[in-house]
């Protein structure tokens, strides 16, 4: 929110197929009306690479809602079918340009960060021009790799960009009263857990120290663990250190909660408006689902004391909603499997229906545990 725009570059293809570049490096306010008209024109397709980054800057600083959008980074991910999304730099402009155009882009971080509002050098102008010409060239090449179905996915993902960008700009308002209450609860719990630790050597054992925990276990029961993570500590069940191992895990989890949901949500760590902002990637997983980072806002504990930290501003409400068994509904539609279709049409719980067949019991007799097992089977088949 505090970063500034220092240059805007726009490229168009003229009647002869030659890219023409226009660079604005000052007096942006004089140009806003013109570029807003272009960037928001529904008849003008805007081609960008990592479009959400640019969309957020233009929206935040100038109120420009860039649309419609095609993102060549998204196109690259779709063509790859999400299988290699985690490969660093694979879908960056440099990576995609190298792969599809055979063009090696300059990777000079010092140059990239040198746009500080001064008069642009020839090298800076060439760099800015390259940044808007390459996506235009990539667009045509990438589209030739895509069939009609993939094209429809690309357009759908492009339509998501403004909404995802707005989510990031909005952020979540943090209820500082609830945060302080949670801090008090977790701090008290941490103190009790600390007091439950055995006295060892020159003081109480520090459960956050893998070295101390490992040495204590070896000293007490003569056992060496490969590590002191959760999986290994759970191996101490049915030993005289079972309660100790449970308390170590509780202490570590509590410390993580304090670090993540108390310290990092303190007003001093947030923007002046008291909101927490993360990043969302509509194509962040190999399965095509959303992902979140910095921080991961999709990984908030289900417990009420954590969820209620996130509040709506006055006059607004937060709504929690989800598509019911959406993947299974799609599978039923594509496979035309009659029993699945009938279950959804008649409003039955497909997981209970599956459990009924698995355990040879009527649906009304299915337990929650049996339903969970059937759910794993249903989604595992996909």
C-alpha cells in the first residue's frame, strides 16, 4: 500500500504488426483520465504477465479497474497443467520468454529497482519497453498451444484477477480486543505448560529446544529419537514419558499460536488501518485450487477464539460459504454415473450413501466416523 508507481508502460500493436510503446514517467495525475478509459474499456483486451501485481497498483493509486485481462503467466501455468508450478522462475516473464520465444531477458535486479522517479536512462526505457512487448509476443505463441477448453479456463482465470486483487487490497480487519483476550489465555496456558516441565540441569527443561528434549528422553528411558517432531514424540505413548511428550507438543503448539496469532497481529505489525493483508493465488496449487501466503489466510485454526479475530468493519458482515461437494458434483456430471446424479438430485448426502454401501448399513445408522471414511474414499477416487 505504501509503494509508489514510478513508471507506466503501455504497448500496442499497430496496423503493420509492429509494437509501439508509450512510457509515462511523471505527472501521472494528468494522464489518469486517458489511461483509465483505455484500461477499463470492455472492447480492449489487456495482456499482462502476473497481472494481479499491476492491477493492484493501478486500482489502489488511481482507482482504475483494469479489465478484461489475459495473463500470460496464467496461460503458462494452464499449459503446464499445474504440474511444475513450484519450479522457481518457471512461470516468471524471464522463464516463459526463454521457453517459448527463445529470448533471454536481462535479470539485473539493480536495474529493475532503479526506477525512482528520476529521468529515465536509455537502458531503463529499453527495460520498461521490453516488459510490455514480451507479453504481447507471448500471448500469440501461448494461444497456439491451447485448445478451446484451455482458452475458456484462461479467460475464466483472467476474470478472477480483479476480485482476487481487491481481496488483497481489502485485507481483514483484526479485532484487537479479541486478540488481547487470546494473548492472555495463551500466555497463561504457556506458563502452566512451562511449570509442567521437569527440572533439568540448571533449570526447567525448555520444550522449544529439540536438543534438550532429545537429551532428556535419552537420559530417562535410554532412547534416541531421530527427531523431536510430533510423529516421533507420539512414539513415546505407553511409556513413562507419555505425558511429558504430550506437554512438549502442547507447549510448541501454544508458542506457535502466540507467535502467529498474537504477536504478528499486534497493531504495531499491521498497516495503520488495522488490517491484515495476505496474498491469494487463484492457481496456486497443482489441482487448480486457491492458495494463500504471507500469511496463509486459508490455514486459520477452526477454533472460535482464532476465527473471531477476523472481523467485519462497521455496517458489514463476514459470510462463510462453500460449494457443497463441488468436485463430486462435477465428477457426477462428467461421468453421468446415475447413482451419483440421483443422490445429488434428490438431496441425499453422497458420503452417507457411500458409507451405507461400504459398511452394509442403512444411511440413518451411519456414524460420523464411518461417514469420514467414506468421504476419504469418494475424494480418493478423484
